[in-house]
């Protein structure tokens, strides 16, 4: 699996990620993509910023199921990914996605709509 980025390398060619980092980029795409944006796949996308803005503890189960279903459907190479959601008191939603002995974290501020992508953490399973 490859992920083409919007940046250029030293040779003015698009940067391309491969392997585990490319899979993570594709998961981020799914998180941010709104349903209906691709006519060929109208159900693709979680719509984190639109559908789950102002989420609360009650809607976290739906968000987790939605993320897992999207990964299983559109990224079969990452089928084994485990999703864990934590909402803290400052309204920051921590989305932890674990696969291939790595845990990737996406921090989503529910009030402001800002997303911060944390680096991966190596785990030993």
C-alpha cells in the first residue's frame, strides 16, 4: 500500500509513503472524509468533523463502531486494527488506533474542531 502526499521531495517528485505509515495515512483519510464525497463509494468516510462534532460519551460507541467498520470495509490490509476512544474533561477526544505493534493517536478537540496527529508509539505485544 502506498500513500501519495501533497509535498515534494528533493527531486521535485511527490513524496510517497509505503508500508505501515501509508496505512495510517489512509486511516486518517477515512476519519476526515465525509460520506457521499465519492460517488463510486457513497458510504466511504467517518466524517469526524461533521458527523461527530460536539460528541459526548454516549456517541463514542457509535464512533468507534463506525471507525472499525470503515477500516474493515475499505482497508482490508489493516483489518486487525483495534480502536480505543477516550474523551477527557477538556473535550479532547483521543482516538488510538493499534495495528502491527504500533499505536497511532489522533487528538480531536470537539469544541474547536482541531485535529492533532501524534506520532506512533512502538508497543510490544
